[in-house]
C-alpha cells in the first residue's frame, strides 16, 4: 500500500479522569488489543475505530498524564510514545487530546505541550454536561478558531459527539495548530542548542526535537523506563552543561516556563470560557461531605471493605467448587482415555493441575476486579485513598499505596501491577516489596487444611476457626505495615512522600465498562500468571516423577520419596526440623513454590491420602484424617496443634509464589528485588516460626 | 486591587472554609513542578474544604487531596473575606 494510503495512526491522550478511556472504548468497541509495554507493567491498548467511509483507523490509548514531564512509569510511556522514543510502538501520526471541559485550564496545559510537537491534533472537549452543571459556558468554535485545530464537543458517557469525532478523524488532511507562544528569551539559546543536537545526534524531526529540548531543559528528574531509547552521549552532555550553568545562576526556568504556558492558556480561555452563574455546592461536594467525614466516612469505608471481603470469600466459593469439579472430571476423563504412563501423568498431574491451580482463583480475582472497577468508576477509590492516607503515613507510605495492598488480598499480582500509579519510585518499590505479605487467596486452602487438622470436626465452634483465620490475616497485614515502616527507615531513607491527588466527580457506575475491565484484567492475569504456573507445574511434576523408583510397583508415596523432590525435602529437613517440620512437609514447601495452594495437593500425595481428587477443594476431610495420623519415625505425632499453627504462620510470611516473583522482576527490571523479597520474607517466616515453635515446645505444647 | 500584606502560612494550617492565595512553594523541584503543572502554582486561589493531616482543597473547580507533607510545602496568604 502506498504511504499516503496507509491510515494514520491516532494516539489518545489526556489528563487522568477526563473520560479518555470511556471515549476510547466508545470509538473502538470491542476491537481492542490489550498488552503490556515490554519491560514496564503499563497497559498497552491499541484499538481500531472506523472512519466515516468504513476504513479501519488504528487508535492507541495512552495512559493518563498531567504533563509530559513524567513522574510515573505511566506518564513516561505516554511521553516516550509521543516523542517516538519507543521501539515497540510506532510514533503516532495524529493525536486526539481529550479535555475535561469542566476543568479547561488545567487540561489545556498538556494540550499546550502536545501542540509543541507539531503533529495534527483533534481536541475532544469531553464532559460538556458536567461543565454546564458547574455553571460554565464554553464556546468550542472560539477555541477552534484560536487554536486552528478541530474541536469536537462531546459527552463520551452518553455517546454524544462520537459521530462528529469520527468525521474529524476521517478527514484526509488536518490543519496544523496556530500554536504561537514565546519561549522565555533567556532560555531560547539553550533550546536551539539542544534542538540542533537532537536533530543531528538523535535523528529527531525538527519540531519534535524542539518540543523535546523544551522538556529536557525543564524536567529535572527525568523518569526513565525500560524499552525507551536513551539520549545520545552528545545531547546528554550538552544538557548537563546547560543545567550546571543554570544551577550556578540560581534561576528556576522550569517554574518560568510553566507560568508562561499558563499565561498563554489563560489568554486563550478568556475568550472561550464564561462562568454563567455561581452554582452552590455540587452533588459531588454534598456526597463528599459524608464520604470523607471523619466518622461517617470511616463507617462507610468499613462497610464497603466488609462487603468486598464477604463477596471474595463466600460468593466466589460456588464457581470455585464448580471449576474444581470440572477440572477433576477432565482429569478423570484423561485418565480413562489414555493408557497409564508418563504422558498421562504429565497431562493430569502437571498440565491440568497447573491450569486448575490458576483458573480456580479466577472467580475471586474477577470479584475483586468488579469491586475495584466499581469503586474506581464511581470515583470512590480516590476518597478511600484519601481516608487511608493518615494510617498509611504512620509507616511512611501514602494513600495511593492502599489500592495495591487491597488488591493483594485476592492476589499479589494485580496488586503489584496496580502500584504503577505511585509516582515516587521508592514508595512504589516498598509497596511492591510488602504487597505479597497481605494474605492472598492462595493461602486460604493451606489455612483451611491446617485449621481442619488443628481443630477437627464440629468439636469446636465455627467462631474459633474464623478467629484463627482472622489472626492469620491480621498477622500478614501487620507484617506488611511493619516491613514498610522498616524499609522506609532503613533501606529507602527519603523525605516523607508527598501526595497530590485529584478527586474525580462522582459518577454513576458504567457496568459495561466494569465488565470489560474485568475481562481484560482477568485475561491478563490468566496469561501472565497462567503461563508461569503451568510451566512450573510441569517442572514440579518432573521433579516428583523422576528419577523413577526401581520397583515399578512402588506406591506414589515411595515414588515421591525417591524422586528429586523427595531428595530435596530430605536435604531441607535439617533446616526445617527446628520449626517442627519433617521432610514430607518439606516437599510440600518446595512444590508449593509454584503456588501456595499446591501444598494441599502435594501433601495429599506425599502422605498417600486415598480417595483424594486433586486440585483445590473444600473437602479436606481425607487429608485431615491422614495428617492427624502422621508421625515422626520415633512415633511422636507430626501434626501437633503447635506444628499446624507454625505451618500457618510460615505461609503467612514466606515468599512462596513464583508468579509473583516473575511479576516483581518485570516491574523492577532486575532480579535483585525478587531475590531480596524471597530472602527477607522466607527469612522472617523461618525466624518467627522458630520462635513460636521453640517457645511452644518449652511451654509444653 | 491591593490588600494589606498577610503573613504566609502553610496550607495545612488554613482553617476549613477559608480561601487563600498560593504565594510560595518550598518543596523539591520535582514537587514544585508537578504542583504548578496541576494549576496550583503561585497566584492560584485555593479553598480549604476539610482536613488537618490530609487536606482536601478546591482549586479552579477541581478537588485536590494533599497529604500533610505536601500541604506543608505550600505557603498561602489568607484572603480577607471581602476579597473572595
């Protein structure tokens, strides 16, 4: 296809909470591809819209940002795509700037920076309805005249303005902006100098080079992300030279430049924006009076959290049991269809067990995503972070770390992926390091099995069992906060974090959007975690199946004892004996490195439990009975109440999840942090268990 | 219009319901740049809605939450009620 016939690639940019994603979804429907920018856990979304003539138009949805001076990985990706610094994403030909009409000045700041790029721009003036309700009258035509680019008023939520936007996108040629603003005279030579170097040494087109020069000169703490091209040595040297010079002179060009841009924007807005009437407190203001109230706010927050946990742990049970039974049935079918042998075992004990182990958590994760989506789309999430800021600040984190930690109760992986909204790199790292301490749902089967072994049958009231479970959750939560405090004081000494967060106006939840997000994120989870767990499950199967026991008639327990896993368990025994664990529990600890719940099934195999159906199941009675009978070679009972308790505590703290480590590696771009995380978490687990077990023994338990 | 010079105070100490003008930012370059870019730079008007440790403010029709450390770095001048 000749170059001029290739449809232009559009990028969609805008401030956070400007309705950009809603507009993107409305334009592209279900024709989207969601992935990740390699090296960073920032979602990469490319969709296809159709022009008025039915031609497909690719649209990239870029993360929300206030400015091109990036402060978080999200914003760095936006900047790098627009500047053409990323190998993995084509530089967009045209840009759609989504602007919140009810907050025009601030939204135009990013637009002003983007107009510097000299690319064709369409402005989507979104949330016109909110602006009208706030007593603002906007004149889109005037804005169009002033800027010289198409301005399309729209309400993405109600589907208004979409046709007009599509029409504008279908135009074969778009006018370039009448974008005249004077760079403050004293910095002009520096801009020219850097621009020339960027053109010559970094192969940038002239206009992009100018915009990038302006940004580099004023963005002091340039955030770098993996996968983005570095500056050439010559340009970096020039830049450092200018910075040193200005630092010596004591001038703040960054502040001056921002002021100059805002002055230009204010002049622009004077003719476009009119306040028609003084409106009283808006509905959002009235709701906020209750939601962030020091008493009512906390009561509401507690009620929402209670509903969230109730749903995750009770509603999810039905689909989880169903998935379990389906996987078990499939496994049974494979067993009946194939002749006994390694291939059959690999399929049932490796592949199917691996898939089952991950799919079974999908209901809980989807419920969590539903709540997170609901809270985000209504605007409540920012308020929850605001409320949580005070308790979080006690350990040196701020309110934004609350959402990742909350997500980690279901699974640390979405939790770690949610840390990307935290601007400060140190705060983000601390949040990533402590997130896996929050008791995720994979620990639940282990807790359930141990509680069942500890307190068999109906002899004890359910309240006691729930109480023990609660203690485990509390232990993990306090552990996370304690370590956050410690890391912030010892490892990452930095000034107290500064949090600035915008409160979006409250909105009715859009269930279609939430559903779409649930599907997208659920699929990403399956893909990311699923491939890793599946791989590891196969490796673990190999470790338990080889080398083969010399006697072909050996029982599964004998085979496991003979296998590599069994040998590792024995090798491990001296290290875990002080905690009251024998080598068979050691095998469970080794195999559950794939996922914690694997402990239950591998324990079942190791202790040769009969009538056990595999996977994660609610009925642990056969395992419990066998475990209760298990003993040391000298006849002492193995699973004493103290050992059960110690084992639960071990699982609270120990880093027993390969998938989490893989995600942490991807997020932090080094193996150093996952290694550190494994050491500190498993080390703590060992120490705490040692103290608990030895104290318990001394006290005669 | 000029008003008698008021002493500057950090935003966190502004009483709820009061409106003030941002006069000076004291944090790191990084922080100053971001807060200016968000439209809370010098000369912006800010109305405190609630909060002592974590402040909730209204700036240019947007609600912005700032934690105590951030609010301490924003020095404001209380406007007399006649000027609001």
